[in-house]
């Protein structure tokens, strides 16, 4: 019997979700950051399956870079529902590219702090999203009226997923420090997949 790692199944479900959301938003302008976020979550799931299901070690080199792209995309998607930015598009892209550039730089010169840097990136963006949503559902001025409350809940789930990913990185770091990575595989597989699913569904619900 062919072994198909669970992350591949999750990736397939996320791709189906992407198609559903894309068709749903055909008449309206799509929230592109959220669409890209769903695709990125699917890609992360595939990479996770290759890394932990088939032990493809080379995948571990690019996984931190892909992970660093997730929080900025989540924030950009939320920001589009809350307010119209006055900054030009190239400036916004450059600002949100900083976390990925930081991880790339660390991979080139000093790999030890990459896990800590990812934790700070995820927590920082989660807090930034929560700050945007301080007024509650009323903050979603650019979202359709009937979809404001579901979108608000989805965005809170997005912030929770980012926090969960940060917590997983911390636990894995501590596990390698104290228990030589004995529980790392289980922690990474279960928790990261849960975070990816939450992110994907939240991105699909927020419009």
C-alpha cells in the first residue's frame, strides 16, 4: 500500500479551498494576500510531508524562508479589510519582505537564531493583527456588511494560528535542548498542520 503522509492530504484540501474561494470571489475583487496565503499553506504542508514523511533533509533549508512569508501575508490580507494604505504598493511589499530577507540573511551568516527570529516574527504579526482589530467587527470597514462578523472571527483565528506556530517553535527548541528532540516530530507534525489548516480556513472565510 502506498504511504501518503497526512500533510499531503491537508495540502490537497487547502488547494480545494483555494479553488472554492477563487470562484466565490469571481464577481468581487479578490483578497489576493489571503489567496496567496492559502497556496503558501498548501506548499508548507507539502514541504512538511517531504521533510518528515520521507525524510528529505534538503527541504529543511527552504522551510524557514517559506514560514517567514506567512505572517506578512496574513497581516496584508487583514489590512485590506480594515483600511486603505496610503503607502505605495512597492513600499508595502518592501516592508513586508523584511522578515523573509532577515531569515535569508541569517541562513547565510548565522543559523542559530533562526528559530528565535521566526518566533518573534510570528508573535509580532499576531499582535499587529490584534491591534488592527481592537474595535471588534466594526474595524472591518472594507468588508461586506453581512460578512463582517464571520471575517472578524476568521481574523482572530488567524492571529491564534500565528501564535500557535510561534509556541510550537519554542517547544521544539526546548525539546531539542532538554530531550534531544524526542518529541519534536510529533509536536511539529500535529501542531503545524493544525496551524496551517486554521490559517487556510480563516483566509477562506475572511473576504
